[in-house]
């Protein structure tokens, strides 16, 4: 498959089983190219610093567990928002067991497009994840 037509994605998820599940979903999909998977915000940040946050290193989509930091004072949504505020362009799909209504409203006040969220439940399916990922990427491209 020609990877240039695929959407590049990086995953940050601290639960190893769920990270493996997410990675597998994006690896199997012909629409996505999984270019990295990290166990924490800190692991992602260390890798990012090696590449001097360049636009070419960042994927088109970040899939982030909100509570994937080893530091309880740091959460994924704020970290992604700060990166985007610096001018980096990528869509963000937040995944967590938390409810997201208020959080998304706050994030969209500073950056209106390119945010989506899914709640980890027993009803969350592979199709839900793929559809949400496609939709949030389309939203950012069309803005």
C-alpha cells in the first residue's frame, strides 16, 4: 500500500493492553499509517525532543489517553493543546474513561477544529475508533 495516501498516526496510551489494541486497529486499517506508539506523555515528549518538534515528525493524527502521564499534574489534552498552540498542525482524538463534554468545549475555545473524544467503555468498537479518527482528521483538513 502507498503510505503517502495514508493518515499518519501516533498513539499515547499508558494501559499496555489498550495501547496494543489501538496500535493493532491502526496497523490493520488501510487508511492509517501507525508511525509511533508510546506508554506515556513523557515517553512521547522524549522522542519528540530528539526530533526538535518539527512539523515533518508530527503525524496528522494524535490518539491520546488523557491520563497517560506518569505525573498526575499533567494530562494529555493540555499537552496536545500546548503543542498545537505552538503552531504544530495535527488532529487529536482523546480517549479516556472520563466524560468529555466540558473538556472539548474548553479546547475548542482556543482551537476550534481538530478535536474529538471517545469514552472507553465496553461498547467502544474498532469501527467507532476508525470513524472518529477519520472524522477528526477531515474536520481539521476542511478548516
